[in-house]
C-alpha cells in the first residue's frame, strides 16, 4: 500500500511547521497576564495554565522518545493509558507558577526541536507504540501543538491562515488513513467526501481538520462517522 505521507506532505518540512506552531504558542502565552491564565479552553478539563502544563508534558514525552525511555515514562504514571498519562503530566506541574511553567515548556521544546531536526526525517523515535518514523512523528507534534494552540485561543494572522490550513488538512487525511480504518475519503475542490458504512458527508477543509482533531460538536455528523474521523486527538 502506498504511504500517503509523501504525496500529501510534499513541500512541507515538519521541523519548520513545528517551529512555526511553537513560536505562535510562545507569543500567545508570553502575552497573558493575571486571570487570562485561568481562562477556559476547548479542553473542558483544563484552563490555559493547565493546557500549557499538558504541552510541557508532551515535550517530556518527546524527550523520553528521543532517549528511548518511553516505557520508563509510562511506568512512572499511575496507568499505561494515554489519557491517564496526559492528566498525570498536568498534575505533576500543578505547583508551577505561569512563569515557571512557560520557562519549562520553552526550554524542553527548544531542546527537543533542535534534536529532532538534527536527527532528520529518516530517523526513528521511540513511542508508546514502539519505534516510529521521526519525520511522521514531528508532523504529529506540529499538529497537536496547532490543535492545542487553537484550544487556548491563539489567533493566526490572516496572511498565514491559508498555508496553515493547507498543511493541517493534508496531515489530517494522512492521520485518518493511518488511524481510522474503514473510512473512505475522496478529495474534491474545496473539500472531501468521507464515508463510513452508509454514513457519508462532504466536509470542507476546516471541518475535516476539526473532525480529525476531535473538536466537532457532538451530533455534527452521524455518530459512527464522527467517531471514525478522530485521528489526532
């Protein structure tokens, strides 16, 4: 079977995308003051401060992957499930001030991004699923940072929205092909047709990104189709 990554992501450098999303999030969080840190996000369990703690925990996970120590990190958490690991990572940082948390995330991110780029797209990285292509994992990391940036309320300048949407919808299709078995997806001008069983819908690019990210409101699509499209959450 042909890997869709090469065709879909041609012309996009995962390390550059990760750098751009990191800068966007850094600028946003650096501008927050007072109660703005405690504002709710689209992640219903977390406010902005807790969401930044999650971003720091993602960097900790990436660092473990680069050190071939993901199993050790997973063992340290109360459960081997990813949801439990995510919450544990947030809880571990509950005593951090906003400044401390931002500094921790920023330092981990810089170290990880530097090493990811040095190793290159053809290297492998340790993950909870075992060794995984580093270039593909970096696209996932950029996508997750973009999702959580949107969750926190990060605004994208109008001049950058087109290119940002282009890579995000293309990688959403890659992730759906990899994770969501049984989904039929056909690309058209301005969107794509998606189908699971007898459920079918035409989604524009922004809606497909939201669907793959698990951010569509309940009932937006038939339940089986909506669930099958979640590939990035």
